[in-house]
């Protein structure tokens, strides 16, 4: 779709409006992340690693250094530097895996959990409150839509 594209059907208008809403939401998330990086004095990769740890922790999953490298699409050397930086700043700890003593896992420190909750908690409360007027079916549609949009953006194109 071109800039200034005028929809010819009601469906095309809805698609255009949905794409505009996705862009507006993406811009808002970018602004939030930029603000959080400034507030927490860390770079984008560090913040993304902490968010990943929080999500996986809530799901009861252990996180390895390899998991972080894969999630962030960075090299082993870059991952080591990131983990060193976040360990030095007190945001995470490296521990032996509870079931495989040869492996290591990465966990958030209590201070990182508190700091993240302080910076992100109010934003989560506002986002949750914004969903109050939506019914269950509407929220299921939003979940499906956002999942499909994420898939569309991350799926390699045939040329890749």
C-alpha cells in the first residue's frame, strides 16, 4: 500500500486503519522502550534480555545464555559481554542449572525484578485497564491478530 492510498472498498479501509493502528502501537512501544532504556540507563539489547527473562520466568522456564543469544540474534561473544555487563550492574545472576549441573542458567536478581516492576508496573496497569471494555472474544481476536502480525514480520520472505 502506498502512502496516500485511497481504499476502494470498506474492507480495504479497515485494512488500512488496522495497519495505521499497528504502526501507532509500534511507535508507542518504541517510545516506551526508549524511555525505559533512559530511566534504567541501559541499551536496547540489555533491556530486551531482561524482558525475555521476565517472560520466561513467569512461564516457569529456565534461560540459558544460548537462549538469550538466539532471542536477540547476537553472537556468543556479544552474549558474554551482555551477561557480564548485566551481572556487573547487579541485574542478573548466573547459576548452575537445577537439573543439569554441567549447564548454566541466567536469572534476574531481586533488585532487577524490583527495578523493572517500578519502571514497567504502571505501564502494565494502564494497558490492562485499557482492556477492561473488551469482551473475551474481542481479546481473543486481538491476541490472534497480534500473533499473526508478529509472524508476518518475522517470517523470512521467499527471497531470503
